[in-house]
C-alpha cells in the first residue's frame, strides 16, 4: 500500500500495520458527534473558539458511539429531543494539545429534532452559541470552518433522497 504525505510517497505493508504505527505514536482519542437538522431543512451549527463547528466530543467508558454523539449534542447545545439516525462517516485528524500529539477518530451521525429550541452554548467547552441556518446560509458559514466540517455536511445532504 502506498501513502502520500507532503509530496513524498511511502510504501507500508498493510493498513493494519499503518494503524498500529499511528496509534503507537499518538494518543488515540475516540469521539462522536452529530449533524442535526430540523423539519424546515435548517442545519445546526455551533461556534466554538471563534470557528463554525458541529457538536462532538469524547466517548466515555461503557458508552456506544451513538449514545456519546447524542450526549455531546445535548451537552454542547442544550437541546433535549434529539433523534439519532445512521452513522454518516468517520473522520480522523491529528492535533497537538496539552503537550502531546493526538489522533482523534470521530464518528458522525445524522440527527434530527422536532424542537429546534434556541441554542445554549456550553461555555466551558469554548462554545459561544449556535444557530439554525437554512442551506443558503450554512454553506457560507462553513467556509470559515474546518474543511472536514464541509465534507461531513455535504455527505449528509448527498445521502438524502
């Protein structure tokens, strides 16, 4: 298998070998989050540390990925009536925090609510607030976000009939 990184190509024996290498070099973090919509086709976006984002967080012990995703959406937004749909995709990213490098795997779920209450941001997590935006506005809002967020939302709306 070949892997490219910064204009270099590396040959690795297998995907499993590469995964073992990464999890030895980085602290592995398992997380889950949700892409929440409401009946009017509005999308929930939050504002975390000055950037547009989606609600997500670490999976706790004895918690399924779906349970963690719902809990994190509820904690970070103040919403309570969340219906968890199918797993959309998993994303991976690497970051340096608290003096060490981490490899974070986030499982993203499609979610919906019939009760799009005002968003109450979890300030201790750096969430300044959030809003429900129609398609023409969330596309613009996601331009100031991480590239991964645009991929996740696009994946959700490409799946719908």
